[in-house]
């Protein structure tokens, strides 16, 4: 028996009839072939998760009525903001999807000296985040901000993880081995307060000037993600996983 489909909405939930939009109508009617009496789970990030029963489902209109509250909306939980330099379309979309699955509270694209692109279709990325949240049973959908300069993105933060994969030897690829940041597993046990953000650099890495400024920032927690140079989208997945293992919901696995 397949589970009831799960959809995000911005509408209030729990009372009165709910009207499906055109995208939801196509998905429920044409793709899933649902009809009157079938269940749909709805969440909006505020009112918990509700089971609704379809009362009508036509090509141009459809509605459902609340049947049961399935889950309460959880209180505010510790979760990181992901700061990342925009990548090509495919890797950026994968990064947004996986960051949503791994619990990022929001995603902030940042412009660095080596950022390959400074414009994003944030409406499409928001749709990808919404679909990922629906699939992975999250109770909120992370927001996708417009790109800003790195310095501006860092201004409001009190602490952030800086994924620093370079060394200090300028004449060697990726700075050689000298001066590399310690592994996250060596650093995180001594960090008592969860850093509120994770910073991932562009495909070509940070410039020496950017890296020096970041390493000199007292708010930064420099970490290495291991001996291999990871693609930026892979680094985001690894960093979020390590953060969640130390500070977040992978440490105890509470109910979402």
C-alpha cells in the first residue's frame, strides 16, 4: 500500500475546504490517478501536517476537507544556513535538493572572486527545495535567497564553519599540505555552540586573499573535509552531514 501523497502549501490548514492549484491537480489527477475519498497529506511550515480527503478532483478545480492532524509543527530546531558559490545548473540544483534533505534551514548563494555565475533562477530552485521537502518528510521548506557578495552574507553571522581545503604553499597545487585546516572530526568536539552557517567555496576555491580574510575571522571555524579535493556540491553534502552529526538531528534522530 503506497503512502498518501504529501504536498506543501502556504494556505492555513485545519479548518474549511482546501483548494488545489493547477500543478497539484495535474499531479494528483493525471499522475497519481486519485479521486474522491483518497487521502492527501498537507503541510505549510506552521500548522503541522494534516490528512485531507479529496471531495472533488476535476481538470480545472479540486478540493479536499481536513480529516486528521497527523503531526504537530515542531518548535525551532538548530539547523545551519548553507552559504555556497553558485555552480552550473545541474550541480546547483542537486546541491539545493540534497541540502534540503540534510536539513539546511536556508540557502544563501554568495558571489566570490572565482564564482562562475552570479545569477540564479531562484524560483526554480525554490520549487526543487519544495519538492525535496515533500519527499523527505520535512515539516518546513528552506528558503532560497538571491545571490549577494560574500562579505554581505557573512555580516549578520555570529559563527560559521569555513570549509577550507587549501594549504599555505603557493607554489603547489591547492596549496600543498602545509597549513591545511584540521579535520572536522578533530575540531567539532571542542566547539560548544553550533555555528549557524556553513560556507562552501566555488569550484576553483577561494583566492589567497579571500582565504586569508576568512582564516583571520574570529567567527570562522576552519575545517577540512578530508584528503581528497571534493566537488563543491559534494563538499556541501559532506559538511552538512558532519554538522548534523555533531550539532543537529543526526546526533539523536528526534522525530521531525
